[in-house]
């Protein structure tokens, strides 16, 4: 079989699996093997020497294959361990691939992962995110930012001196960002200024959330990080569910009737942002002055249509903000 014929076969297979999703039982070993062989043969980009699986530097077929093969995480074999190493090689070299992975997780729910029950996906992604968190924390530990040191406020360089891609992974994934280990590191080792090497636009949903954190230094850093953004507000094509989740948790924080927002966060798989028996929740600024200063900065980046309710999934943040205009004194 020629190379072009093989690529056509892989494309046809991935298109079929996208349009007619299958679960684990419906995925043959031959299918996994063919797609695995294709993806693992993808070479680093000749221009930057970096492996790209999830960004615009990767071709469409590679993005399709890498998205489908995220399910490999549920398996245990030497081949899967090799895939994990290549996966981390990719995410360790390209911020846009880190962001593209989050998009792939979101879109795959209706495509390649569409045949799985919601509770199965919930459990799968929980374990997947724990593995990602462990990868990031271990990487920061090797760079000198250990959780134990953070807890002891040991004098260490700021996170500006950490590998930029590791910090980007921590902020890009809301599940990682809200973890107490990451929050602790941000408090003690707050970056001293804008992190070089991060894409300027669009600002990460996690950075917008940090504009409202209870730590002044972190808020100041987040504001510096978004100061150079030129795409204000965020364009529709970049406005993913992560931003919707941040809107919902902000609405939950300033609303007197927050039950509906919690339900939507549950649909989005983002209830971890709320305080509960299982989660500490995101540490919002306790001062109303600091909180509303952050909300003011945050709202600049939200497309006007996204500030209004859609009747089901989105809070009417505009109405909530207007409702607080007469507020006087502490929240």
C-alpha cells in the first residue's frame, strides 16, 4: 500500500469514527493499532523541532488521530506508556497544543467519545486530569517549586523562572489550576511579570479567573498577563466552555440565588470550582473592592452576547452586575 493510500485509509477510518462514535467494546485492536501506528510515526516539525498533535502546526489528520487516541489512557501496556511519553513531549513543547488539547476534550464529547455514557466520561476525565496534574506538579518540583517548600514559604525564585510551558499547562486546565498544590505555589511564588513565550491572544480562562483570586500579587500578575491582549473581547471561535464555566462561577459568587448556576457547572463538569465537601472551591477575593475590580477587568474580555442568558446554560451576568450597582459598603 502506498503512503497516499494509507493516509486515505486512516482519514476514512477517523471520519467514520467521528461521525458514528464507538465505545471501547466497539473499537477493535486493528483499529487502535492502525491509528496508533500513524500517530506515533508523526515527526517533530522541521521548523521548530517540536512535536505538534493538537495545534494548527499539526495537520487535520494528526489532530483527529490524537483526539481519538486520548482513549488510550484507559489502557495499560508498554505501547500506552510510549504514547504517554510522546503525549507529554508534545505538551511540553507547544502552548498552542496545550490549549488545543482542552478544545479536543470538549469537542470529542460529541464526536469520538460520543458513544460513552456521561458517568463513564466523567470518571475517565477525572483520572486523566489527575495524571495531568501529577505531571505538572512533578515538573514544577524538578524545577525547584516543591509543594513542601511552598507551604513553608521557603525563599525561592518566582514562577517566572519555571519552564513557561509548565505554568501554561497549570493555568490552561481549570482542573489543574484550582488544585491546592498549584494555588499554594501561585501564592508563594507568584510570577514577577508577564510570562514570556505564552500566546498573547486569547487570554486563558484560568488567567481571567485569577483576576478575582484572594491574593493581591496573583491578581496583579494576572492583570499584567492580559494587559497586552489585543483581541478584546475574545472572539466567538475561541470562546470555549472553560470561559462559560468561569462566567457561571463568577455569577454563582455574586448571586443571592446560585442554585441554577451550580447546575450548569455540573453539566460542564466544573463543580470543582465551587466550595463543597469534596472541593475547597476557587479562592475568590473576600474584599468586595478587590472582587469587583477583578470582575470589571474580566468582563472586558467577554463577548457581549455571552453576558446574557441563553435560557439554559449561561448566567445573565449583565443583569447580576447591574443589580449590584446600588451596593454600598462591604459585600
